[in-house]
């Protein structure tokens, strides 16, 4: 089973920030938080990852709480093209890379 | 750099047949993973190959198998197809060492009639 809990769906107005929460209360000290998204009928796309510090890249920001039991993915200015299912995944880094365990994710709908 | 390619993109088979799907990873990537996506079960990990060896395996029956060639290209095979094998099969590649990003292909849509 996935080690994360996400709301099944969220709406966001175009141009506003989309804040997607994820609970991972059983995360281990050596597990990272990854975010992927899947636009309809396409393969998943990596967004960002982090261990305990907040991270930012050209796509999004990742805020991880100090106790690491939850995190929030922030899309600062959502566009219609950001409509997708967003997956939060926790796993260790290194070694076998293949076995990402996807939960049901959050379906984000960006509306004009 | 070219992305991950999968062939064919669409496939229709009948129950009892077997099927082979192909995946070409990004140049230089040594790890190839396969996933099955269905509306009911979501995205599920099938197996991972690294340098021609299966490095990890998900919880699927033995009808699902795979292999990787010396050029890192990978194939997966499903024998004795069942209706429930209808799914989107996704392939992902990564360099295979400590890395965080897997690059997914567009998938092969398999329909079993």
C-alpha cells in the first residue's frame, strides 16, 4: 500500500497558487518525498523531490514540515495545462530505482 | 535527447494470446521499469531491469515477464492474456544509480477482447 494520503480532488482558479497536501506520517528518516504528475493519457512526469528542506525548481515548490509527517506541493501560478493527477510518493533513494508505489493521487482541476 | 519510446502505442489481442511490448530508454540510461495502469488498481509496479538483470519485481503472476538487452532496450511479455490484462503499460527509464527522477514513456494501450 502507498505510504501517503492525499485528497482525491482539488480545484484551483487559473493564475492562482495550487497547494496540494500530502500526509506521510510513517515516513522513515532515509525516505525522500517525491512528486509526480500525470496529465490525462500520458506517462507520469517527475516534478520535484525533497528530504527535509524546502525545495524549489522551475515547476514547483515543495514544503516539508519540520517533523516530516506531511508536505505541500505548490504550483505558484496554475495554468489550465496543470490539470492532472498529482502523486506524492515516499521512498529511499539509491539502489533499485524502479519500484515507485503510486497511490491514488489528487486530481487537480484548474478552472478559467 | 530523445525521450523514452514505447512500441506499439496501441494493441488489441484476444484472450489466451500472448503479447510483447517494447521500450527504448533514454540514451545512457541503464534502468528500465515497467508499470501497469488500470482504472481499478491505478499505477502498479511490474519489474525493473538494470544492466540486463531483473533488480526488483512487483506482485504480478508469472505470466508477466521481461528482459533487457545489452543496449538497455527492454521488452515485457504477457502470456495467456486475460481480460483483466487490459491496461496502459508504462515504461520508465533512469540512469540507474542514485537518482530521483524516472522518465516515463507514453505507454502502450493494450486491449484484450
